[in-house]
């Protein structure tokens, strides 16, 4: 369940973050709007999924937790794989 949460959180983070930065037909989004979208996405995902998986949402965070002996090597491997797949899936949804 925790691995699926990492997949879902990364998918949603990439989807909402990159979706906010796309060239919209009305006008280009400002840097502030893009930053707010990323910030609100990460905050919401950590609040909703943090208690299930720790909400790393980033392979660098997972590796740091592995180095700090907070998670096992096997769990870190599954987390990183889920995060990479989630990022690719989130970008694929936005791909035209």
C-alpha cells in the first residue's frame, strides 16, 4: 500500500506541477502561479498520503532516508521504482 501511495503521489505531483506550466491558450502562467501550483500540490499530497508512506515523493528524499537508516534497502528500491513510474505516468497523461 505504501508503494502505491508513492506512485500515486508522484504521479499527481508531476501532473499538477507540469500541468500548471503548460502553454495555455489564454495566457502564459506566471512564475508565481507555477510555484504556487507545485507548493500546494506537495503540501496537499504530504498531508493526505504522508501517514501511509512517509510521502517522500522524490527519489532523492528516499535515498537520503536510506542513507540515514530510516528505511530498508528493499523498501527504498520499491519506493524509487514507484516514484519513477509515477513521474513517467504523470507526464504521459499530459503528453499530447
